[in-house]
C-alpha cells in the first residue's frame, strides 16, 4: 500500500511540475490582448483604462487605435470612433479592415457619399472583399432583405400557383404556402429545407422545362399566379425565362426578378469574376423597359441586389421572340457605366417599405 501511495504521490508531483513549467513558458498577456478580452466581455471602462496606459507609449501601433475605435463605436460615439479608426488606417494604410470601419462610421454619421466612395475604392482593389460590398448594399438598399420581401409577397398575394427558376437549397421555394401548387426548376438542386406538400421539383434547365411540354403537363391549363426568376445571372437567360413564363400568366399575375440591382461593376459582369455575383441581370430590366413599355416594372430596393416586380403581363405578346437578336446585340454593347450614372431611374427603383410595397401590389390589381 505504501508503495502504491508513493507512486501516486510521485505522479502528482510530476504533474504539478509539468503544469508549473507550462505556465512559466506561456508568454505574458499583452495589454492589447487584455483590452481585447475586456471588450469581448463588454467591460468598456476597463478596456479603456487598459488602453490609456499602453497607447501613450505605443502611439504608432495601429491595432491599439483600432481597439480605441471599437470602444468608442460600442459606446455609440461614432465621431470619436471615426477619429480612432482613421489613426489606425494612417499607421497601416494597406489594412482594408481599418478603412472599412471608417466607412461604417461615415455611414452612421450620415456621410453616405463618402462611405460609398470608400467601399468602391476597396472593391476596386479587391473585388472579393465582401464586407465592403455588404456596407455598400446597406447604404444603397436599406430596409428588409429580399427574403423578407418575398415572404411578404407570398403572404399578401397568396398565389394558388407559383413557379421558381433557380431553386438551389430551397430557401425561397419553401416560402410558398402549403396550399400553393409550387413548381421549382433547377438542374442541380440541393434541397436542405422542408418543402410544402404540393411542391414539385424538376431537375432540369428552364429551357428544357418549357421546351418539352413539361409546363403544359404540370399546369394543366392553370395560370402561373406568381413566378420568381433567380437562375443563371445573365440577362439573356432571364429574358428567355420571362418570355416562357409570361405565356402561362394572366392579367393578375406577377413575375419577380432577383439580382437586378447590382452594387458595383465587379460583381455585375456577364461572366462570373467574383465570389459574390449578381451578374448582368440588370440588363433584362433595361431591355424590358425599352421593348415592352406595356409592362409595369418596379425594382424594389431590397438588399442585397434588388427584386423587380413585373405586372400587366400579356401572354400573347411576341415582341421578345421577334426582337431577341436585336436586344442581344444592343445589351451586349451596353456597358455598366450607362447604369452607374442613373441607376435608380433606369431600373425604376421603388421604395423598400411595407406600406409602399403593399400599395404597389394593390395598384396592380393583384389578388
């Protein structure tokens, strides 16, 4: 028994020695780290006291000025935060995160022009710096996001038939009411949500769906009350989808087009060059306005990239079919700069407010 106790005591002693040695080897916690820990815990006064002690001896250290900015931001003093973030950026001008924080302060202070310009500079330097794109979206498209707007339209319109091009994981398709006869079209759907009992998925392209009499078979003479186009982010695909869907609509139907209000040139190209990509869907709105003036088109200014509501549809129209070559040539020659100069006007931008959206739906006679 004494031998066993001796072994155990020896093991405990060795363990304590190892822990002590490990503790001694650990580097002491820096003041900046202590400040960061206090910030994380929400102790702003403690973080400020720690920072005051160290910043006077390390005035050229950008991270300390950044932490000062974080303290002021959380206190709600955006002017003081702006000054601190600017100091951090002055000492580390290549750090895009410091400059983004400057933009966020300008946005909170109402200097949206300056904030937007800074975002565009950051995106020109790195088109995949999505935090700058997100801030630009908040500036240009405030209010509820497109998923909220789409859900609201489902609740308001209560369509008996709904068709969606571009299903992906099913997050928008599942917004359809359980009683709605919903159709989703996508060549590679990866559904990870529960769909309604009357929802059907067609694993094919929209060209295949509308070209092989699937639409006639599925709809069985019923009109499409509401459609959502969110497939390939290229204007020519959108126009083909719109043309095909309109053939099955009536005077009360609406077609929604996503990604038609791009935030910047880099993500608005016909060929995907950035991780976040809205494509040149915006050209489909420009084309529809010109070649189909009979349509009523309003682009709801909802983030991240707008949602157009098209009504006053005409299933007998042949304009798009007859002029597609002409439209394609014209849109291919249209540069983003044409949109940049008067984006809201060209896209028929509409307020992203519930009262205005409800008024828009009511005025279009949609029930």
